[in-house]
C-alpha cells in the first residue's frame, strides 16, 4: 500500500480494531473480565479463547468422524457376519 488512500484506510481499520477491543468488555458480559485490561490484553485473551474453540471444534469433528467410521465398520461387519451365517445354514 503506497497510496495515500490505502494508508488512510489501514490506519482507520487499526483504529476501529483498537476501539472494538476497548469497548467490547463494556458491551458484552462475557468479556466483562477485561474491563480493566488494556486493549492488547483483551485481544490476547480473546485470541486464546478463539484458538481453544477452534482446537476443540476440530477435535470434536475428528472424533465424530471416528465414531461414524466405527459405526460404519460395525454395520459392515454385522452385514458380513449375517451373510456368513446364512451361508452356513445352507
């Protein structure tokens, strides 16, 4: 960004982000513990919560995939075993 308007937009964006971190603890009770903290501490704390949420959701997604895979394997095993029992009866 070398143009004047690009630099102004970047500065405005940074100011808006700083103000959001400053006002967020007062607008939402979930973040009220950050009321006496600096904007940087608030940003760090919220970043940690976001990281934990992302890690937890990806873990749950993988766990659901494993559970679905195990269920599918059990269904296929049951189908194969039932077919095998039918063959033995003949």
